[in-house]
């Protein structure tokens, strides 16, 4: 059977056989398919010292610093990340992900260097980035393929802790635009870490969940059936209160109420699937969560189809105590020439042609 490929369209037998939602149909249907991902890039710093005294990691990521972060290592890191990004979603869409949210980037310049890497430069990824006040000097960002996504606007929301005037973290980035002509809203976040212990730091992530919920509610007040994707490294698992209670998520698509969000990653987590490992325990901090406007069965507009963790063998530690863990750039203070300490995640949206 002949297969025709158009931008984010896979037709006839390939999509029919791989998309279970249409398996029961008596006639074969054709679908637009769009991949949307998130990837924590693990301390993607350039080699230039930032003179801002409030950013505590700047001295580490320089050639003279304790990590000996040279231009060679920086470009090796960029090449490694580009390899992973080049592969995300290509099992269905030959052009990979149309949208990629990222975290742990120092500035816009490192993203500009990343998108110029040979493995992904043909996609012409464009960048949305706003500087955050985070103490580590890291931000979130948004990459998009302009062939499939058109930005209409973007803005950031700062997380404040009323009883801690010295608290500064990553802003939550909101990008509004058109995915193949359909308005969608993407929120990219990197919630406060578990530094000091999970329980002690939980109020900060709960507050981040409240902020995210406020942003989502404000969009839905104007656009009740809005297509919203909330993504990020949440530093909490899908079952934690920041996600379950404050974002108000459901693990069952069919049972998700209008005031809830659908979180497909809760079932991944319960099966022991994670995106990072710590002390022999897997966590699933990296999530893409969807509004009700993306999860019904009317495929005349884009709707959720599937979710995946991308964890190929070359992205993992191959031996020793930490075999199977994500292969990071540094381990125990030593340079390991890896990728990231997180695996990326992505979802597919489909729409009947």
C-alpha cells in the first residue's frame, strides 16, 4: 500500500496500524500527527563567566572553574543533546517534535548554539526565552519548528513565597500560538528543587502548582475548551500533592472532569517507569499534562494519542552501581561526556485529516 508523507501527516497503513484509537474503525482514516516534548538539558551553560553575584553556579562552568568546563566539553554536550532531540518522535513523524520545552539553560545564547547543531539545524527551530531570577542562573525555554507552529504571544509568571523575600526560582513560561492552524497554549516550568528534603521543600512546589493552576484557570476563563499543555521538570512525581491536589490531575482520561487535567504519567510512574534515578529509586519528575480540551474522542481537532519516555541505551550509564541511570555530564565530580541526568518525555497529538 502506498504511503504518503506530508508535514506531520502520516497516511494509510503506517498510521492506521500504529494508532490504536482507530483500530476498531471499519474504514481506514488518515491523521495529522504532531509530536510535543520536554527535556531537562542538565546545566546547559556556556563557558563565559556571568558577573551576576546572585547566580551561584557561574564559577563552576568556566574553563578555570572546578568543572573545567571548556569549549570542547560545551560543544560535545551540545552535540549529544542534539542527537537526542533529533530522534524524539521520529518513529511517527519524520521531522520529530514540532515543539520542545526545555529547562536548565543558562541563557538564550546556549539555545541558539543548540539549534545550530548539525543534527537538528535543518529543522530551523526557533526560540522563546525569558530570563529568570533563579539563583542557579538557569531558565526554561521553548523551541519550535516554524513550519508547524506559529507563536502569537509569550509571557512569564514569577513564583513568590510571601514569607521568604530571598526566594528566587525559575519563572513559568507561557507560549500561545497555532499548531497547524489550531490555537494551543503551552506552559513550561521547572519547579523548586527538593533541596533540604522532600517534605521540607514541598510547600514551594505546592505553591508552584497553585501558580500553574491559576495560569491555566485564567486561560480557561477566556477559552473554556482551551487546548493547554503544561510541561516541565516538576521535582515531584505524578502522585505528589503539588500535582494531584494543586494542579488537580486525573490518571484516567475518561474520568477527567472539566476542572481537572489529564496526567498520563501517573500510570507510567505506578509501573516503575521514571525519567531520573536517585539512590536506587526512580522518579518521574518530567511530565506533560493536558487540559480536557485535548482528551476527548472527537478527532476533528488535535487530541492526545500517546505518551512516551525516551530512554535509549546510549543515553544510560552502561556499567557499575549506576548502570541504567541516565548518563549525565558529570558524576562524582568527574566529566563523563554524557547527555543529561533526565530522560526526555513527549506526547503525540493527532487530528483526522
